[in-house]
C-alpha cells in the first residue's frame, strides 16, 4: 500500500465509524423509545410522550417548581405538592401509565391489587432492580433490596417486629398505656397511634 492511499483509508474508515455512531445514537435515542411507546399504547398503556435525550425530566422539573411556588394550606393532602407529575398523570392517563427518565421507560402502577401482586412476586416474573453506588449506600441491604433466603429472613423479622401485640408491648415499655394519656409535645401523636393500634388488634 502506498503512502498516498493511507489518507483515503483513514477518511473512509472515519466516515464509516461516524455513520455507525449516528445509527447507534438514532436507534437508542429515538427508534427504541418510540417503538416501545407505540407497543405500550397498543396494549392500552398511555403516558406523557417521549422527548429526545431527557425523556420527561424537564416536564417533571417544571411541575415540581410550579407546585413548590404555589401557596400550601393546612392540609394532609401533600401528594400533589410532593409528586405533582404522578398526581397530574394519574388524572390524565389512569392508574397505569408510562413515563420516561432519559431513554429509559418506567411503568408506573398505582392500582393497589396489581401493586400487591408485583410486590409478592411469587412466580419471580417481576425482576428487581439492582441498586448500585449511592442508592445502595442510602438504602442498604434491607427488605426492599434483598432477594431469596435473605428476603424471607428479613420479612419474618419485620412481621414479628411490626405485629400489633409486639408494638403494644414496646409502647408499654416506653410508658404508653391504653388508660394513661401521655403528656408532652408528642402526646397527640402517641395517643392517636395507640388508639389506632387498638382498632387494628381488636
């Protein structure tokens, strides 16, 4: 091969590389998300439309800014202020909808029976997302991040610890009794919690 042929080979190979890179970007950023959105739409699952690169991230950010700028009254209904995108899209698209975080589709399920089925996951149909980095450090190795025998062990511990009778015994050791009201700044919470426990246990 002559020296004059080297620049031509370099130019052709760089054009081929650039062409393949453009195809890959087009496939990941546009083709796959729009195809997935159409397929989910055919199954009756709608959602906010996909936007290039950022998905619905800008829309979510704008909704949160708007929700934070509005005045908040004294109300226990804080869901529209904390998660305005879910509140708005739940009204628009129903209890099951598709949202986009970048090019990644997320299926949001707000139907209680279906959530229960997903969380029980007896047939191991629903894969659990593996946590990495900061998320793993933040959430640790609790029930939400465990699988198999470890999950069974932690679930048994949590069931025992959060059973009504166990909680009543724990509260009695802290001086919270059914007949004696608790005084102090937390009395309204603890007395109400004790009454709720009675209604669940009885």
